[in-house]
C-alpha cells in the first residue's frame, strides 16, 4: 500500500519503489488522498492559466488520468491490474490532519493488511507542500495507532532527503510513458527534463556499487530521535526544502503529541461547496467552528 497526496505523486516520487515491488510479485494498492481539483499551472502571480478547468471538471480529468496510469503498470496473468487505486477525495490543497483523517487510513491498513506500506515523509521532506506534509502526518499516525503486531512488516517513507534503504532504479522509459498520461499536469518537455534531473540526483550506494544509481527510502521509526534534525547537513537541507516551497510549516515535536480531536464534525466536506476557500475560512474548514488554527500551531 502506497499512500500519496495527489494523483501523480506515486509515479513521480515512488515509481522505482513500486516498479521493484511489482517485479518482486507484489500487487499495489495506491491510496490517493486528494481530488486534484486545484492542480493547475499558474503564472508568476499564482493565478491559474486555465481557470475554467478548476473544480469539478479538473477533478474528473485527474481521476481519469490516475486510473489510466494505474493500468499502465501492467496486468497479472488473470488480467487484473497490478495497481489498484483508492480515492479518498479530500479537497486538493486542503488535506486535513485530524483524528478522523488518520482513522480513515488506519481502517484501510487494517482492512487490506499490506505486507509493505509506503507514505510521504513529514520529518525530512523534499518540499513543504501542505498536502505532502499532511499526507505524511496522516500516514505516520495511522501506523502509530495500530498495535505493533498488526502493522505492515515493512514500513517506509518516500520523498525525503534522509534515506537508509536503497533500491535499484526501475524502467525510466516506462516512468516517462506513464507520466505522459497526466496531460493535465505535465508537458512532454517537462517529463523528459524531470526524469533526467531526478535520475542525476538519485544517491549512489557507493560502498556496494560504484556505477548504478539507486532510489532511496527511509524506514518508518516511532523513535523521536530518529526523526528529528540533528546534524548541520540535515538542518541546511531542511531549510532549503522549506524555502523552496513555503506552503506549510513543519513542526517535528507536534508529530509526537497525541492525535488531536479537532472540531465538532470531521471536515469531509462536499467538494462542490468549497471552491471559494480562502485563508479566512480555512481554519473553519479544517477544524470546525470552535477550533482555531493557532491552537494547532
């Protein structure tokens, strides 16, 4: 089971992990937490270039794209896709982190009983995208709330700058072909450029193989000391990632406090009602009428 924020995150951030798992005989459950409705290219002033697509129309397009992409990973001998998609349909850009959003993932993990689980790293993230951070927080707390004997045997983080597990790169041509199915998000020239840049920056496991490049993962740890910034190198890398995309703040200690019981009613809201969300009503959307964002911070 791989848990990501957006429809194309698995193919961009976790492709090589998924590729190797499929090659090893695993089936994949891809859990996509948001609905993609606001994923539009913007100009320098952050104004969408094609605003007529925003909302329900783009949600349907991105749903179609992620289902097609899942099929492109191939079929087993019974004609069933290796990758099966579960859409949680939280609003793109406004992924909540609260007791009920954590419990939704917990219930999925307990229902499907994956041997391996993969999610975004909220401690050492490569970027500070709000949805990426909260997808990682939900994933971490879902695992933490499950008794040790019922958790997946192997649990990993992706999308981080501090890895301790390395796997060979998969078929990068296949990755490009699958990414090309996300026409609403990625232009062909961007896919080629991104593929080359990502391959260049993959770490090299030099003590084992001085030529082959590897993709990195980090094992999930519930020990605070394994998840906090210690070295000067870690702190510099975190500052780079934080300043690269300032869409949220990452408070490491908060991840070890009890899961907050936020608001009166869980914020699984009908997406059609919140196309006009702004900073003034955001805290109400997340936490309920009586809960203020400052308390969470």
